[in-house]
């Protein structure tokens, strides 16, 4: 198992790139099957989901579109618990099938706020797709239809996820070594 040091912390590989790419392709295949005949709008949550969203979209085989929204709720390695919208959405969602593409769902607070916010724009439907889910930390009931990986309640980085804006470029996903 390889390790990497980011700032003052050491991380070890928990999900290698090949396994990530395999699961992203499988999730994309399921979305393509479920959304056949639709033109879903992938709504990627920046910054963490940008690599996942790009790889996911490249593997989806049906017509689809992408847009981005930026939300912030992290400071260092812990969530502040308060979601702040930084960059909003300009597209009309009326009558659209929307798939929120998130890097990680932990408590569900961010996702619940996004779904409530999107609901005011009259989409036909809203679906959730996440690279990572921490089921033991989830305290808001959500219908997460597409999950690449269920992980323990560890701090992770790589493949778009960061520690104080560092480590996003790593191809593997790493877990904080205690």
C-alpha cells in the first residue's frame, strides 16, 4: 500500500485508480440504462466532483448535458455543518431530469439543501449520484440511486477530493493514516 504526505498528514492508498475507473464505468452504464430516452443534466458539485463528473460523463452513452454549482461546507478535515452557495446555477431546470453529481455524501446536509433548492426550479426529477458514501455518518434519509463506493467514516483525498486544497490531482483515493 503506497503512502503520500500532504502538508502535515500522511495518507495511504485505499481505492486504486483501476478500481475507481471500473466502478465509474459501471455507474455510467446504469445511468445510461435508467435514463434512456431522456437528456439528463448532470449537475456537478465543485470542486471535489470535477474529475468524477468528467469521467462519468465520458462513460455515459446517452445524450446528456453538464453544468456546475459550487458549494462550500469544509474547513480543513471537518465539515462546518453550514453550506454556503458560492456559484449558482443559471440554466432553467423546468421539466428537466437532473442528476446531482457529488464527490462524497456524508451527513446528507449538503445534498438535502441542494435538493430543496433545485425543487424550487421545477425539475421533472432529481437524482443523486455520488462517488463516495459514508453510510454510518448519513443522518438525513436520502434516495441515493447511484453510488460508486461505500466507505467507512475516514478522511480521504485524491481523485478530486482534497485536504486544504491539496491532493486533488492524485489518481488513487487515499485514507488519512492515524
